[in-house]
C-alpha cells in the first residue's frame, strides 16, 4: 500500500465513523461562543493588548532561539518570577505551550525505575507525556485514591510520580487535591498537578517542603499562549537542564509572554476578583453549584450531540459537539465553557435553548 493509498483509507475510515473534523474560522461577528477557554475574557482586555504591543515594539515578533542559547529576554524571567510568586513556589519555568510543559515534566521525572500513576481521565498532554517517559505507567481509576494507594504500595523500591488534572477538561469535575497531597506525602511520591482549568479552584495549600510540581497554561485564564511549571528550585533547574521540550524549542514569543504577565496582574487585582466572582455567578446560573466553568451536557450517541450542536448554532449559539475519540463511546456531549465576558441574558438564552433541544430530541427518539 502506498502512502497515498494509506492516507485515503485512513481518511475514509474517519469519515465512515462520522468523526471527520476540520478547523472553523471565526470572527467577532459570528455566533455567541460558548466553547472558548478565555475564562475571564482577558483576551480583549486593554492592558493585555497594550502589553503585547509594547513587547513587539521592544523585542520584535519572535525570540529567535531557545532559552538556553540566545532566546531568553527579561520579560521571560519577569513572568517566571511572577508565576512562582502566584503559585507560592520558589521557581517557575516557561514552555511554548501547556502541552509541551506536560511532555517536559513527565519525561524529566518519569525515567527508568519510576512508576508513573496517572488518573484515567487526565488530559491528552499528560497521557502523551507518560507514554514518552521511560518509566512504567499505571492508570488509576478516576479520582479513586484507594486504587492509587494500592498501586503505590505495590511499587516496591521504585520512586513514584503521581499526576492528575485538578479540573478535568471534559466533565469539569475536580480532583481531590487535598487527598492527593496527603497520600503522596505519606508515600513519598512526587505529585504533579495540572491546573490548566482551575480558574475557580481548587486551591492548593502546600507545606514548604512539599514534593509537588504545579503545571499551568497561559492560554486560558491568562489569555495568551504558553505553559509553565512551578515548584522547588532544584526540580525546576533539572527541567531546564533535562527537558527536551524546554531545551530544544524556541522561547515563547515576547508578545505572548508580556500579555500573560499583564493578564496575571489583572487576575491578582480587585478587578480580577470581580471577574472570578462574575464567572462563578454565571456558572451557578446555568448549573448551580457546579465547580468549574466547564459544564457538560451529555447526549450519549454522537448523532444526538451533533444535532444538538447544529440546533444551537441555528439559534446563534456556538457549542461544538465533543465525540469519540475525545470522549468515550456513548458519552458524546456538548461541552459548554462559560466566560466572565458572557452576559446573564446570553447564559439564560443558552439554558432555555438547551432545555428546548433536549425535549425535541427526546420526542423524536
């Protein structure tokens, strides 16, 4: 079989499964977007935009090299210090994306002789990081600390690394971060937590000597692009010296770095407190008490989720259907993500439309 024949056959297989996807260009005049991770609406904040413009004028459009060669700029170090302070850790290191951060952390610490324990619903970047690591990978049942404990007890004399999202990206539920911290401390395991979606929590309160690495992204709450890891000084220094995605990748652009720094200043101000409170209120308006801005509406079969998405788009509301392989078969859904930039009326319109569409689908079933 030639490569062209293989490519055609692979494409046909995806199409036959009804799972063919393609990028969709959007502009500000399209439907109301309920699928963005711009949780606080800071991508359009004047301070964030101005900071990016100023960095372009000062440093140009790109960094030109990896951090350890000639790609590091003062704005990179400034943001790393601010991120470390925000996460109450001694050090932080920037990566070009959150995905690259998880690859870098997992491959740095998950070497041969290490057992990596990963929650079964962790993000794809964690999954791929574990696959690239040289240690043995064990998957524990979602949020099941007893199962995790049994895996750690069975590891023998191997070092152990436990990795978990703090907010899971498809269901919007939370990890038991307190339980994870306590279990990993008692089992002398390194804990890696990915806080990419943790704009509403959960909050981590760590002992000063905790073996914990905190992974985050700059592309969601902080409205730019990039990722970071924060933690003990020696661990971050090892990442800078051993992580291939850090060493061999051109440094984050100055404009993105400056934009993220400005967004972090907004987040840590009274204005940021107000935006977080507004987001919390909008989530409660759609699903009272739900712990994150990711609100899933599970329809089950792919066709039902696609029909629901199409019906919303007809009403001027954009919520793409999430289908296998992103989620398990039989759990296709609409993954609503709320932002402080939404209005109460927009959320009410969405809630009414979802109720109406569910009723229509149940009637036609």
